[in-house]
């Protein structure tokens, strides 16, 4: 399933890429990934890269490890096989830091950061359906899609600050986080957001 088909608008939006805006189309429907070329992503300045690597015979982010610099494992994602199902995210110390319950309307909790709430409330669509909003640690953010990634930006009418992005490539799901995002304690947010946006399930 298209990781960007989670309710993004199918209208074309012309905007300045440096301000975190997209000039592409976003449609609901089956994935076309695998059929399209993937131009190489340029690393963002002062960004640290992470990658989801399938584990336990899985093929998606729902059962994976998240590796960072020097291939060190920072997080593990496991999902049970029951009809309803739970996904659990653990850190390198095997402490549970987030749980997603896959109901008809999924619910997420990120320990100490996001209280138990629907994923559609954690990452609500904007009124014009061009991006998703997010409020964590007392700050407002926007997840803005473009042709190859979904970037996280501050909410600002003048010069939105870039905090990182989630990418889907032939090799899988990756994300990069800026030093400023790490200082704000957004690493766990990136992991859970990438899991929700790239899992291929309906989060609304």
C-alpha cells in the first residue's frame, strides 16, 4: 500500500520546497512503489539517519529493528498476529516506549510524551487534506509530503523550521532527524510517526 495514501489530498499544491511544501499529487489507492525510480535523497544538514530493517521473517516496518549510526540498534518493533493486534516499540534497553492498538480506529500511546489517543488525533489531517498536524511537547508541527518523503516542520507562516523527514525507497523505510529535533526529544516521535505513516494501514 502506498505509504502516502493515508488521506493526503489528491490536489496539486504548488509551494516552496524550502518552506516544507509539496508540488506533487497524493492519491488514495494501491501503491505504485516498486514501479517508479527513486532518485537519491540528499542528506539534510546536521541530520542523523536511521533505517527500519525487517526482522523475525517480517517484510514491513511492523516487525523490524531501527538501526542508527554505526548500524547500532536503537529500537525494536514487534506486532502480534491476532486479528485486532498490537504493535509495540521498545528501546535498546528493551523498555516499551510506545504501543499501537490496531482497532478500526487505531490508538497510540508514547510513554511520557503522548497519552492514549486515536492515531487520527495524534496525526490529524489538515482541513485541506494536504498535510498532517501534530502537537507534542507543547509545540505544533506539520508533516508535509513531497514526491519522495514526508518532512516534519514547525508551524510558521514565514519560515518553517525543518526537523527531519521520513523516506520510502526500494530498500525500505528510512528517516533522518536533525540535531535540533534530537534536542527537542523528537526521536521517539519520528519512530512512531514513521511506523504509522509507512505501515500501509488506515490510521484515520
